C-alpha cells in the first residue's frame, strides 16, 4: 500500500453525491464520517481508520487538504 503525504493531518471531506440507491455499508460509512446530505462538509483527522472509510466511499465524496 502506498504511503500518503497527508497522514495524521486534518482534511476536509464534502459529500458530492447522494446515498440513495447505495448499499447499506456505504450509507453507514457516510454517517460514520458525519455526512448526511449532499453539500455537507466535515473536517476530520486523516489516519488509518478514516482512510479505510474514505476508500470505500471515495466516489461519493470530495477531499481537500486543510493547512
């Protein structure tokens, strides 16, 4: 697995697609990250556990680095 340069840093995730029609696990991952509707944003600490959640739903969210 590749190592990311943004490990243990804060990132901003924004939901850009709906969870309608997605499987239950993807919906639970969105809720676990604190996203509940399109346009919702959340700043989270990027670590291995959040990296796994993000990989599973990367087609539904947009990721930005926060300084």
